[in-house]
């Protein structure tokens, strides 16, 4: 049973809240939520959750700050994650 106070549940809540803000073009508000979610997913060992957040953080850096270097670094970090982790039998978004 997953409870909201579990790290993974909190990570998912931050991610989804950030997605809502992102869809509303409120990227400055979404970025801290994606960062918090990324950290919590990392603590939970969920590299897919980390990668999803890194990808959206990269988009946010481009949209709000025009910081292409930061975006490229975040995308490179996300791309390297699957190579560091064991393969899984399924993928969920």
C-alpha cells in the first residue's frame, strides 16, 4: 500500500503538481517541484522518475531562462541514467 507520506508518493505528487504548473506556462513555479521530485525519486532508487524530472527541468530552463547549457547538462544526465541502472521488464510513464 502506497501512502502519500512515502518518499515515492511525495515524489509523484511533486511531479504531477509540477506538470500541472508546466501545462499552465508557470514554469518558474514548476522547476522547484521538479527538483524536489527528482531528489525524492533518486532517494527511492527510481531512475525513471529522476529522468522524467530532469527532462522537464531542461524544458523549463529553456523556456524561462533561455539557458541552453543548463538544459543540455540536465538532458545529458537523464540520458546517462539508463546506462547506470539495471534493465527493467517494463516501463511506465
